């Protein structure tokens, strides 16, 4: 399986980048979703839900998505999920987050733990 991680969380790249390809987005939560959508238009398929976990888009600046990075026919299920996730996120992202460094570090770890859990379920390693 040609798996790829898309994230704006540097901790993901540091911890998982040695074993899996990571695209580090220099941007926001929604920028990660847009990048995943662009990959889906090229034929990629979602392996994790863009809104997984109980942390809402207005509560954390970090998001990580795992895709099957392939070229081919458009996967309409993945496209529908990512488009709905973008619209849902836009509804939540009406205010800018103001968080101190300690809280930001906590959210990085939460994002990492969610993805590690998803990876163990996907049996990629």
C-alpha cells in the first residue's frame, strides 16, 4: 500500500517521517484538508476520516490525514467525505484560536496519538 500522511503537525513528521512519507503543510487545519482534497482529485483515497477524534476544528490548530497515495480514477466516497469535512470545518472555524505553547504542544501530542492509533488499525507497519 502506498500510504502517505498529510499534516500540519511537525511532531508527526519527527515521529513518523522516518517510516512513512509525510507531507508537512505550512498552514492551518483547513489547509491540510484542502491538500488532501487535491490528492483525492489526483486519485488518492482516504484511509482516515478527516474529522476523526473528538477534537473539533475550532479547538485545535492541528490535523493529520492518512491517504492511499495512488493515481487513478476519482474515488467519489473519499471526495464526498473530504468535501463534507471541509464544509463542516468552515462552520467551526469562525474565530482564531489563541493558545499558549503548552496547550499547542498538548494538541500536537493528541493529534499524534490519534494517528498512531489509526496506523495500528491499518496494519501498515
